[in-house]
C-alpha cells in the first residue's frame, strides 16, 4: 500500500521513489512537486522534488515559458484536482507552441494536477504527466489523497521551513545572504525589475544582477523567483 510505504520512508529521496513507483502503475511517466506562495500579485514556485531530467526542468522553468503555462497558471488557484491535455496549448501563439513541444519532447500529452491547500493561503502542488492519461473519478480521489499524504510526509521529514534539493537531500544554503542580497530579493518579491531596483537602491543595474546571481547560487535556485521562495522558506527574508 502506497501510504504505508510513504510512512516508512526516511528521506525525501525515499518518498520520491515510492511515489514514482506508485504513479507509474497508473501510467504516469513522471511528476514534480512544488510549493507555491503568493506575495502581492507575484506567485513564487519552488520545486521540492521531481523525476524529470535537469535539462527538461531547465527548459520548462524559463520565465517566458513557465509563467505562461496554462497548467501552472490554473494550479495557483485551483482548489480541486484537474486533468489537462495538449488541447490546452494553442499552435498559433509561439510560447504556447514551445510549451506544447516541450511536453511532447518529454513523452507527455496529458496529465493531472493535484493542489494541496495549506494554512495561511499557502499551497503545494503535485503535477503528474504521461501519455494518454485517463483516470477515473475514483483514481483521481485516490491520487489526491496520496498527494496530501505525500506533502504531509515531506513536511514531517524536512520540517515546514526547509526545502530539499532536486536529488532529495536536505536543502542547506551555501552561504548566508548579504544584507544587499536580501534587500534585492525582497524587491523582486514585490514584482520590481532589475532596473527598478537599481533606481530604488541607487546602484547600477549590473550590480543588482550580480546580487541576484550570488543569491541564486547561494540558495541553489534555478532562477530569481525560486531564490525568493527559498529565501522566504528558510527565513532569510521577511516581507511582513
């Protein structure tokens, strides 16, 4: 039984493999599990674990693609599980066309999204993808319950303020953010561009981008938005 195996898992790596084994029996090729937080009008996503290759994740997480993806967009506000397929992506729009091809390149033409609503308007989301996916209402309910259990087990193992890296280990910052790096990430969280931040802090845009690059590296993030999320979840910046 999947829930028993999840309960016996001692690490995020074990949880990752247990879930992959279970969803594979239902025809899914892979998954990703992310935490989502909203700050003002900005949605912050942090990948906790997943089974897609690093190259596939890097392509998908390009800002111009990731934030335009209709599945990701709906997952930010959906309260119930939902299914998706390639009809969600149009061929006329260049970005949608790229997203569609990216799904196809990774052997996915359909999937489901399982949002887990948490306290204080937070949420985590399990994204499952595969080929020709068609789950029954009973299977959808089961998967939602498994997703909730999976999220709970990650919180127990990792602690509510920690993240894991892509390999399933404990997330530890490579170094403390400097006051300037914290300040820059704070402005990013409120939707400011590098140019805006340079004007606010009376420094050059090049210097702002250097601060961002340093923070991304220290937090082992994929981009500036994920760096903000990781900084928030490890209590290195406070936006209250």
